[in-house]
C-alpha cells in the first residue's frame, strides 16, 4: 500500500494514496470508476489499517466539479465508504471539527487541496479540477470558514496535492478565457505559439485563491509531482479509464 504522507503529528494525519501495480487495480481508490467494487474496498481497507482507523470512518462525496461544500458531522460517518450511493451528493469539498473521520477527495489530474486549522482543529479537503477552479471553490470555502466558522485565515495550513502540470495541461481558448476572467491567473498561463494551445498551472491558480482568502503563502505547500508524467500517479488525461488517488486528512482523537 503506497501512500505519500504530508502531515503526521499529534493532531492530524494527511496524505494521498499512490498508484501501485502490486495492489488491486493498481491501488485504485474510487468506487465510481473501477473493475470491481470488491477490489477498491480491499484497497480502502488496507489504507484504513495503515491509518489506524476503519473504512466506516471514511466520508466521501459524489464529485461533480461544483463549488459546493459540506460541513461533516458524526451523522455523515461512513457515507460513500463502501457504497457510492450513500456518498454526499453534488459536493466537491468537505470540512469538519470532528475527530476520527477521514475526509476523502478523489483525483487523477485535478487539484486536491488538504488543509487544517492549527488553532481550532478544523480540517478539510477540496477537489478542484479546472472547472472547480474557475468556479473558485477553494476561495469560496475559505471565505465561508472565515465568515461563518469565524476562522482566522492565518491559522490555516494548506497542502496542494499532486496534479496535472502546466506543461501537460493544454487547453483551448474557451478554457483560457474562463481563467483569464478570474482576473488573477495571468501569471499562471502561457500560449504555445506553435500549437496555438494555452497551458495553465491549475495548482498555482488554486494557491493564489488560498492567498486571496488571507492564508499566508508560507503556509501553503505545493506537491509539484505531475500526474501525467509520474509512474506513481493516475492520469485521466493519459487514460480515461484510469483509477483515482484518495487524498485524505483525519483529525486524531482529542
């Protein structure tokens, strides 16, 4: 069971699973795209054991490239953990104050965002494909956490996970215009004069959204691993039938 751990301290554990040819379906973690749900459940059980929790502690969503987020309570424990039909619908970000719940985000090129608040123990995950980025899901969530949950943005620590690199994220004018219209993404785009295609750094655009929410840039880390290039990664752009990584965070028991 290959994982990359970003944070493991007395309060939180956070990381992502990796592609692993020795595991079922190369360690695919997604029930919505798999050859066998049993295979994925076996992989999830191995992950749960490694994290010293149970699969029924997982909380999963039905991701739709929306800007919708959900505050997780104990009533959500186990949603989507072993059946996609019980997942939280039409949602691409989760946050909670509860311990021992593993918040899950599934990606294969999209940008996963994992975060925790050092002061109040709030944790969360975001799935930000390019559509979620132009809908500003990360910025909207952090604004909500500041305004509604009374969080201080300087208490957040953010990990932006591995994703499709700018070199490999090649788009046409329609997508470029949507990023251009954000008003702050110009530095993260260039045009290839030979192909006429635009190249966008989705990770750095999301990082900018975190900064616009008031999070200090030195508390935002970016995993620059390119999912298209790395053999440890699934890539939807490379293979439409690819599996998915599971990016996760859990607050350890108080």
